[in-house]
């Protein structure tokens, strides 16, 4: 049997050294990526760490960073088997680990996804005595309620409409269409989060008050590729019904008439009060002119008082 040459022995030693000191795992380029799963469906979270070919991992754990106690895990895979110990109660029976041969990694599957499953997940991999970990984020896509359309008001021949819906994630977008099917411009959009972290949406538009037919409001969830639509019928005005300017006049004119009558009444009342005051002043002057003369006459001595 031939002994290996010195050059061959050196090459084998180098390869062995590289294999021993080569890091067991590396971080993928999509570390920290956000994954979206439909509500009550199955979420697939790839571990952002991959193994070198033919490398055998001794343990893999999935955690929820920030959730206590830290010793409990979402899923535990050790010695080639899934383990039930040290699992968070809300994940027992709902998780599975699937090998992704194409990416040389593992995928955590969570069935019957709930809103509470949203958030950060940490994948920790052990190979021998070495370990690495990295994070991914799960978002839960939710299809909200049916849109509700109501008339917001009237303005110079226009009907202002408001479309509202609740319970959406991620933030949806809204599309209005007029009676001919053409897209309408949105006048305003308001999106806010409720106590469950789901979006409430309110989008307004307008249409001519003489338009006849269906006006529709469609809300889209792009993450799910689904939408919900509601239509409102714009009917012909009833005979004798007033247009918006006429309605405004019918309200303003009576009020204006009342104000005019009130002003006339106040003017008349003020005039009567002034006339009464002048009359009283005139009578007072007459009284004071006549009263002193009577007193003076009564105090004068009689011409015949000294004659016996």
C-alpha cells in the first residue's frame, strides 16, 4: 500500500481544518423579513439561518422574543425529533417543522393562525456546541367588514358619499365607481387602528345629484388578493322634491322673515317707549309750571287786610 505524498497529506489536513473551523450556520439575505398569513390559515416562517450541506443540527428552537417566560418555546426540534416539553401552551399541537431542501433551512408552520400570533419570532439553531439565532416577523392578514355607504351631505348640485368599513389588515385601499362604471376621485381618506390593531377606513367621494344608477365602493386587501364591494342606488328625485339650493332657500327664507319681523317689533317697541318718555317729560314740565303759581297766590297778603 502506497503512503500518501507529503503534498497530499497537507491537502487533506487543510480540508479537515476548514471543515472543523467553518461556521456551522450563516444568515440568509432576507433576515428580519416580514411574512403575512391569512387569519385562521397556516403561516410559514422560514428560519433565516441555513445549514451547510450534510450538516446535522443538534437542536432548533423557535421563541417569541419579549414573551415570558423565556424558557418556553414555540417549537423544539432536538435529536431529529419534535419535542413537546417547554412549549408555550397556546402553540401546542399547532406547529410543525418542515425541511426546505432548496434553501438548506427549515420552515416553521403555524396552523389556525390567530391575531395573537402576530409579532416577532426568533429561530435558534445549535450545531455541536455552537449556536446562531435570527428573527422574522409574522403579520396576520384580515378581510374586514362589508363596506357601508351613506350620504354625507349636499353641496351645489353634488351628493357627498362616505364609505366606511372596519377590521382590515394590512391597510386596505378603496375604489369608488360611478353609475357608468368609471372610477371616481376620493375626496378624503381616513385610516386608523382599533384596539385590536386592525384598520378602520373611511373614504369619501361625490357624484352629481342628477345621476341615476348604482354607485359602488370597493375595498381591497392586496395581501389576500380579496375585496369587498357595496353599491348604493341613486334614484330619480320625486316629483315636487326640492333641489339642494331650493332646500337651502326653504330653510333660510323663513328664518330671515322671522328676523325681519322681530326687528320691526323691536323698532316699534322702542318708538313707543320713546314717545311715552317724551309725553311723561312734557306732563312733568306742565305740572311744575302750574304748581308754583298756586303757592305764590296763596302766600300773597290781601289788599284789604289793613282796612277796617
